[in-house]
C-alpha cells in the first residue's frame, strides 16, 4: 500500500516494489520525475508518452538491479531507494540507461540518461559500460569510467578515472578501491583487494592484490600489506 503525506505543496509517497521501498516516491512519481528532468535538459519536443512507455518497460528491472547494489552497501538501509540520495540516484540513472540499452531500447533515450547523470552528478559513465552487480560510489563528482573490465565490490570516490591507453583497457578484479584523484590507465591488471591510495596513478602496470598501492618518489608503485578490512567497512560481505 502506498502511503501519502501532504507537506506544504509537495506530496510524499512511499511505495514498495518487490521489497524495494521508494522513499518519498512511488513508481509513477519516479517515472514522471525522470521524464521532467529529461524534458528540462533536452527540450527537443519528444512526446512524454513515448518516454513514459520506454522507461516504464525497463524500470522494474533497473530497480531490481539497484536493489542488489543498495542492499550490499553497509551504510545504506536495505531495500530502500531515496531518489534524493545523490549516490543512489547516480547508480539508478546508470542502471536505467544500461538496462534500456541491454533490452534493445532507444539509444537516444539512453544517451539522454547518460548526459542527465553527467549533468546532475558529474560522472562520465556511458550506458554501454558494463558495471558489476555490486559497486559503491562515495562521491560521484569527476568520476570517469571507460569500457574496461569491472568486478563486484568496486569502490569509487571523486575524481577517480579508469581509462584506455592506445585502445587497451584495464582489468579490475573484485574488491578494488579507488580513493580520490586516482587513475587506472591502459594495460593494467588490478588484482583482487587492491586499494589505490589517494592521488596514485596506475599506468600500464599490475598490482599483486590484497595490498595498499602508493606512489614512490620516482613515480614507481609501492605495495604494502593491507591489514585493515576496508571492504567490510563498506559492504555487507
């Protein structure tokens, strides 16, 4: 059952969809919210009923994927999605665009959703990039993610970059943490449990895994044992 509370002129909804509660929203409200944002930023005259049809078709699948991600993050309430939580909304817009694309939907709509995410949240995450089922974005601003290989329990903070070099993309194994202002570029194999320290660039190099990665004085990488369970602080493992 949806519960509605009138506060000033804004209607607050709560609706449960297959165990996922949409905080301050319901399915129709969320769909219309996205459509109004698209119309505001891309006033090309696309009729709303066309957007409604395309988004509604894949919305539940996208929310199901989002639910898996939300439930894995320790600091987030399980089975709750708040569209005013910027990190959750960032991930939602990606899942929505990627799901529509996977299902053969309109690429123009997918592109608009990609640009909407970039405009609102400062993240460059194209809808064709295949993100893992479980990942965490601490702060989305300045994140750039190329078409690389990503694995579960990926952690991303502001201004982190994954990019190609001469057409070669990195491979990131499970449980990689990228702290602010980090980069993984080119022919890199970042092994399981690698934690890349703030400001460190990994370019055409590998990491041994289960380690802290620092930058040495000459720019070389320095690896140290990681004795702190960083992933356990972030995810419900």
